[in-house]
C-alpha cells in the first residue's frame, strides 16, 4: 500500500459533488465506517442517487443550505466539476481542513502500479489503447478514470496494472499521487474558463509528474512545443519521448512506415507499423506511440506491443466510423469538444474532402489552431449551436459555410452536398451543453440521424 496522504483518523467527511465520482467516493467512505455529509449545488430532489444514501451514516444537503462548514468535518473530498472558489471549500482551506480529490483519496489504497494519462486531446483513446496493449501481452489491465469507472471504484478489485485517465480538474487537488508511468500527450488552450489562462492550465497538467521519482517514467510528446514549455525543469522521472517528425534519443519515432523504439545503449527495434494502427487520424498514431511507451514502462516486451494495438477498436464518439452512404463516409467525433481536438481529427483526412459539422457551446478559445486545417481539409462547413455565428464570422470567409442551427438541419444539408469519396465529420470543437446533456447524447443523436438517412437512401 502506498504512503497515505494524511495520518488523520477521519470520522465525518464532506463529499462535495454527487456525480459519478462523488457517489463512488461516498460509497468508499461508508464501507470504511466514515460518516458522510454529501453536498451538491443542486437540491437533493434533483439528484439521482442510489441505495448508499439510505443509511444512518449519510446526510444529503444542497450547498446553499449550509452557511458554514460544520465543525466536526475532518476532511473534504471535492468532485472534479466543483470549482475551488465555492464558499465551503474556501472556508475549509482557511480553517486548515484537508481538501482533496477522488484520485488523491484512492491512491494510498492502490497496490498495483498506476499508469496515468493526461493532455488536452486523446486521453480516453490512449488510456483504452494502453489497456489493450497490456491485455494483449497476457497481463490484466484495469482501465478507469475520468472517462469511465472512477479510480476509487477499482480499489480492491485491481489487476496487474491500473490505467487511468486524469483530467486537469482532477490534477488541481493532488498531492501524493504518484503514477509508475505518466504521459502528457499534448497541450492546447482548453478549460480556460476554469483555469484562467494557459500558464495555469499547463502547470496544472504537469502536476501529474510532481511526485514521480527516478524509478518512474514520464512519457512526453517531442513534437508539441507547449508540452516542452510546461514540462517541469526538476522532473525526476526517466523521460521518454515520442515523435512523428524527428529521431529521439530515448523513446520512439516514426521512420517511414515503422515506429522504432530507441533505448540508450541498445539496438533500435520496431514496435509496430502505420498499418497496425486500427483507427484513422494522425493523432491516433501519436496516441499509439504514447501507449506503446507506457506499456513498455510496466514491463510489456517490445514484440508484445503489436497484438493489443491491432485488436483495438477505438472509443464511441471519437472518430467513430458510422456508415458509408453513396460513397460518403460519415464519422462521429462528438468527443472533439475543443479546437485542438477538431484540428487533430481533420489532420488525418484528404485535403478538401471534409464536410465538417462544427459548433455548440464555445469555450472562449481562439480558432487560430483550427483555421489552417479548415482551409486545407474542409470543403464545406455546417454550423450549429450557440457558437454558430462566431464560427461563421471567423471561418465563413475562408470556406463555404451555412448556419444550420441544429444537427437535424446540418445532417440533411451535408447529405445533399457530399459526394462519393468525401467525408462528413461531426467534430464540434465545442461543448454540447447548449443543446444536449453531454457529448454522448449529441453523438448518439447524430448516429440516429445518419443511420436514418442510410436506411432511406440505401434501403
């Protein structure tokens, strides 16, 4: 067991935020005999809670119902979606009451080595792909974290390796968290409404390496200047790099169609080829390179990397190929919720071939990273959601565009304009909350619309 983050004995804990992560934390604490004061910014009647709330050791309250932090609270566990300026959290910090997050709570109880992945884009795919490589090598990986099962839910049910996605929100509240191998895949402006500016965002991401030692591995994108800018100067871990563009001294790089691993003092060897990467997009080659280095860091042999990669099928709503209709390929990339993600998705398609559905609730970031790829790759834009007018103003003069407003209109318009050999891509570069509950609901609606078109026209 890892060194506990605190030697305090907890009797009563405030759990702030009752989504998937908060509910898992509450269940974990209750199983250990800790009383839970569960708080959410919503009213208790608006929450969908399970049987764990029915015991005498649980009290549920709306945050507005508490005018101050109760004196008998020993600690606060904050969910990723709860900003640190909430009054109860500010008061806890002022009084010296520990405020930590779910992964910080879980870490002392985890016995298997942890592989942790962060970055602006590709976290979920790389997490799942790393797990597939470890499984393909005959070991058991438990894949968890920000996009699926919370890390705290995996305590006591571990495999050989825990592979977890970690968001910037989660990294705000870590202290002792120390992964055996950690990756920073890339950085582009995102969540600046929460972090304030790029500097604070980059520094928060780099906290994933803060507690690593020389016995650990840090996997870094050699092609990303922002990764280089925010990699801590005092990073203690063994650095390994991946690159599509240049030879690296330690890590892996692309040589023609081969991904070659370099270990100082050893002969270079091939890990896999471009043809082994089963999902489209240049960024997925980068994800595969990072995954290979992470798998190698926890003992997967070089020749055992390829089987898990070849069998990987990708994730829902991340460049997911839906259907081919009249020679037009339709892709669901609803998980592309920032301009960097959409830019990376566009990069893998033929020039001038993409009919791009773009828009939703914007994040206040510049389109500079996206504009060049739109000009090069996109034949026509279909703009939806709250940000449609802004995208029309910033990109509409560069390529043909129309303000569709909603997905139904955008899908119908794209079906009229797209020709055989072209692609229709939903990659919104925006959050979904203006029109949908989440990116999953948006992607599922898109798929229903697309499959409906295919039935009508191809049936």
